[in-house]
C-alpha cells in the first residue's frame, strides 16, 4: 500500500526520525493557517508547497513550489489544488491534486554547506536481509546515478537479528563523506530510519533527499513509503491512511473479490489461475500481435463467482477487444470453470468482444465440451498455440 508524503513523515517522526516539518492542507485557507503555524513553531518565513499524489518527480511537473510570503502560499495552493499533475511516473493522464503539504524551508544560510543524499531501505530477496542503499548524489533521479556513476551507489545489508549496528551507521556516514558530530547525527538517523521500516512492516522506504542542513542537522526532506499489504492486519491505523482516490478503480474492485489484478494499457484482457501462467499468457498475447490489457490471477480456487467478477472488471475497460481465459485445472476442475464462464457470460449479457477459453488439466475435454455446446460467442482452445492463433484472428 502506498501512502502520501505527509503520512510517511508522520510515521518517521513517531519513530524518532528528524523530518522537514509540515502540515497538510486541502484548501487555500488551510494552507495559510498551516504556514502561520509553522512560522510560530519553527520560525520559518519561507514555505515549500508540495502536491500530495502517489508519484515521484513532482517538482518536474510543477508540483513543488517555494512561497516567500503568506500571499504566495495562498496563490500557489489555489493554483495547485485541483490541477492534473503530470510527472514521469504518472503517465500522460497525470493525477489530480486534492491535498498539499505546506513544509518549512530547510535550505537556510548557515556556517557550513548544505548537502543532499539519497537513502532507501528495501528487501534483498536473495539474501533474505534488508538493505540500506544510499548515495552522496541525492536530490536527483537515482536511476541516472546508477547508470552514469555506479560507484556512487553504496549498499549495507542489515542482519534482521540485530538491526543497524554502530559500525554500520559509522560506515554509511563515512561513505557519505561525513565526520565528527554530523557523522554521528547521520548514524543515528540511519538507525532510527531502519527501526521505522521494521516497525511498520514496510516494503520500501525512500528518502530523497536526506539533507545535511547548513547547521549540520540531518533531516528527511521527502519520504516515499510502501507498506506490505500482507501485514496491514497488524497496523489498523496505517490501513486507514489508504487513499482510494489515488488507486485504479478496477484494482480496488478486484481487491474486493480477492483477485490479483493490475491494469495495463493493451487490448486483450486475460484471466488466469496462477501468477506464472499469467505471465506466460501475457507473453503469448504479445507474440500473437496483441497487447495485454491487464494481469489477472484468479487463484487456484477459481469458481463461477470469481470468474464473473474478473470478467466484469476486464470488460469494463473500453480498450479491450478480446478476452483470453487461460486455466490449468489442478486444484480446480476445468469443467467447473467452463460452467462458470458460461454462467458469467449469461449474467453479464451484451458482451460485444470475443472470449477465448483455453483449458488444460483436470477435465479439460469436458470443459471444452461445455464451452462448445453453450451457443455463446465463446471460443475454446486446448493448447497455447491454438489460443494464440485465435487471439490473432479475432483481434486482427
């Protein structure tokens, strides 16, 4: 589950991580009130207005602006709220901004030079350990750094039994070019950041930038946090942070039926039982000249209800020109799936696109007979090649 920057920073602060202070606002009046409160609390008289959407690269799309007066806070917020913000991560359609974060200015003059760093925590699935990935090249796209200056990317694997050990925090600070008091500040920052990651069962923490201020404080200026969906039952307060307006409606609907669904941009819908088979099905769609419109895994216990729900979600996409249902009958019998397809077809009615059903495994022949005898615009196949040929023929 993705959460907004202001929510991520609240989690960090609760776990002892120093952050750039800010308050969320949904109206210009709230933004001005937030700026006044920050002035009283922190002394800041410049403010950063940040659009709150689930996407990075907001600054490139005009979603991060500096305000040097309360009048500017209001004017920027009025323009930003309701805008369709397009960034490199949103696609051309962009995302609507419904909230902004009014944050303190932390780039003030001081006795030392400011410095931005990149830091993230994620799981290394090969070693079974979490990894702190960091770089002295912060504030820019880390992908560019990795491609052009890979020697600037460092990794520190953390033993889950111990967490971040003192020597690891010191090594991270040293690789970032820090020494003395500010190095100890960075080591403490890393320890608390890792503790936050573990405390909320996160799958990703990304702080870009981590800022060394001109008076040698270490702060999280931005924060991207993803929470492991499978652990949300242990974090009811975090689960309440979910913003459904930021999610694809079809994926929300699929979740209600316990379907694993990801919307894509193609023209051939697919419904499969098993993630590996789903990937193979998407490949065969590509090879046949089509483009997958979605990833949909109905799981090993596919029945009439899940088939109907999945088919309805797929057909709600106007770009879909055909549907390929690819079922391997192991736990589930193919004849039952075929009956479910026919039943769902009749319930949904007025289906204008062809449906191809490829059944293999337990009772595959019986399932094919159910499809062939239905009298509906449903085409059966036994092999993947047959399914691919039908996709090519029907989609053109």
